[in-house]
């Protein structure tokens, strides 16, 4: 995928992918807590949408050795790094990675399965132009009784105004736009698809955590 949003992401991360995990660990807050809360059932399937370098999937794989792991990302450049990282971690036999648009991928065609016991999105919605479609697509991949979880940048409403302006300006350089209304959006998705939504602010509004349990 060389054009459109995929091409843009490749251009942004073609070089940054080599230092992405080292640099982002200081400010992508809440990722590890989300992973710790996934608790997939034994043999359950876990899908990460916007899997990037594979860092999160590897953490899931180490925490739950029986889980089957899947990841989709629009950037082939990031997937190159993810494949190497997965192999280095010794998880190549448990992780399936594929290129696809978060808003419109065919899970059956990419992974040979339509539903997953756990689906999660970590700091990717703020990079997806049609993020509400991506949220709906993610929820549609959740098996009955399964969970969707997401974490992303909040609106910084509990922090000083100068902090918000500085952070949003810096993020914009990387085509990242924190999404207002994530809580309302997951509520609409749950109402339409059937499920119990939740959302809450973290770290004085620095991040937002949310998701749903499918009926």
C-alpha cells in the first residue's frame, strides 16, 4: 500500500520505526495497564489494530503463552520492524501480522477468522483520519462475550493550557490528533452493535481509556 494514508504512515515512520519503541515509552502512557487487563481466555485470539512495531503483541504473548496473536497495520514499513521483533522474541509461530486499513480490513481474508476474544487499539485512533469507522470496525471483530479495549491521548483538560498547546503542536508534526469524544463514540458503537461500553480519563486528562464488552 503505497498511496493514501498508508503511504503517509510509511513516510512518517520509515526511519522513526527504528527508534519508535525507545522514544515512545516515555509518553504513551497506559499501554501496559491495558495489556495487563486483557486477560484472554486460554487459547483465546487477541487482535491488535495498528500494531506498529509489534511491541504490544510481544508483551501480550509473554503474559499469556496460550493466546493466539494477530496484528494489522496500514504501514508496511512498521510491519517490517514488527516481523523482525516477533522473530527475535521467539513468537513467530504464534503471531500473524498483516497489512490492512483499520477502517476496512477483512479479518477473514487476512487471518482466517472473523472474530477475536480480545481486540485492542493503543494510541492508533489519534492517527487514523476516520477514527470512528476504525472503532466500529474493531468492535465488529469482537467475539460474543469478548472485549475491545483502547487507550489514546486525551484532551489534557486537567493539565495547564500551555502543556496542551505544546503537546498538540508537537503531535501534529507526526500527523497525530487526539480525538475528542472517544467516550461518546464508544457509547454509540455499543448501542448499535450490542455491548456494554466504558471510558475514563487517565492522568488528569493526559490519556483516555475505554472499550466495550460484546453481547
